[in-house]
């Protein structure tokens, strides 16, 4: 299993990556394009790598309020106005390309 890269240029479409805490994640081509466009520092990848966290004041994955989605990445500081949403499918957290602003 491949480790999750720390920048979007190294992420490959529909490849399953494993975070250090064992979470399996995968990204659509659309999600990778959004990551390259809006997350040049890879903050969302760091949040995904960290895994689930309490919602307040933490960088990581938190519950998504979007219908049909399970978790979203949350980053703090500059670039923290976007959330990347994911669905848990057969044990893999899949990011299809939904980004929202909060």
C-alpha cells in the first residue's frame, strides 16, 4: 500500500493510499485538480493524513454536513476557507471532487 503523498502533484487518480494511522483514501481526477488549484501547500493532504479530530480548533477530518458524504477535510489559517468532502466506500475514504466554502 502506498503512503499518502504530501503534495497534490504526486497524487494519482483512483490509487488507494494508506495514512500513517491506517486510513485508506483515494481521489478522483477532479479532486486532484481542485487540490492543485486551491491547496498548493498540501494542507488538506496533511489534514487527511491526521485523520478524524474534534471539530473545534483542529486540522484534520471532521463530519461532513453534505448529504451523501461522511467526512470533510478541515484546515486552519490561510487557505482554510475550503473543505474537501469524502464518502466512505467499501472501507476507503473517497474524495470525488466536492469542495465547499464555509
